[in-house]
C-alpha cells in the first residue's frame, strides 16, 4: 500500500482495483487491509467479491463466515426466537398483552414530591423560614401579593417590609439604573430606526 494510505481506505482501493479488472492486486490490497483491520465489514465484502470473481466460492464463503463469527456470532438455543416470530401482522390480542405488561406498577413509581420532602427532612430545612434576601430579585411587591393570595400573610408582610426598607430602596435604585439603561437603548433604537427611514 502507498505511504500515507489510511487503513480505513483499503477496501475502497481494493474495490477500485477489482472493478478495473486488476483482481490479483485487489486481493493483495484486501488481504493486507484485513490483516490490519480484521473487523472491517467493507474489507470482508470486497475480499469475498474478489474471491467470487476468481471463481473461489468456498474461499469467499470462509471469509464471510470468519467475519460473521467474529462480529455477529450468537448461539441459538431452543428458547431463541424463530424467524417466523418476525413476520406477519400484530394481532389485537398481542397488542393487549403488550399494553397489559407495560402498565405502571404504582408501588414501584418514584414520587418526586416524596423524595424532595424526605431530602428536606434529612437536611432539617423548614421551608417557612426560607425567605429571599432583601437584594434578591424575588423581594418584590408582586411576590408579596402572590404569597398573600396563597394564604401566607406572614411571608408577604416580611417581603413587603424588605421592599420598604433601605435594602428595598437599594434594590429599587438598581431597578431604576436598569430602567435608565433600557430607556437609553430604546432611544438608540429609535435613532437607528429614524436614520433608516
């Protein structure tokens, strides 16, 4: 084989030689490639074709069987599925049996809520004590109103107190800075759109 030739290309090169009628060179290329890459399905196929072209049917069969044994070999037992099992229509009874066996076993279902509750118990976390920090984006009047509608008036009043405190004022100042940035970007967009028209 030529220098720099990748082993993955040997089958293509051997097949080209075979098609050109250079059967001896094709056989040599295929054998050398298979020696380097014995699991190559392309190599086994090209080698078998070369042997068929030479009338060496049994040799071709051995090449294919050797590759199949190495890569597809399975043992067939009395329990193995027969070829007849793969053909034909699926009956209504077979569908019902398949769906019946696919039903969920409620005792084996993993309940995400139960896992979360157990994790909280193990970590000794009381969700009622978890409140956002005053500089959190969740410390807003909207969140307080939402908590109030959900019946957590205590949590709502704590968030309202944070919003009204100086920390709440700092968060409002940050929101104002963001609002000013948005206004500036809107002016730029308006200027750009005005320049395009």
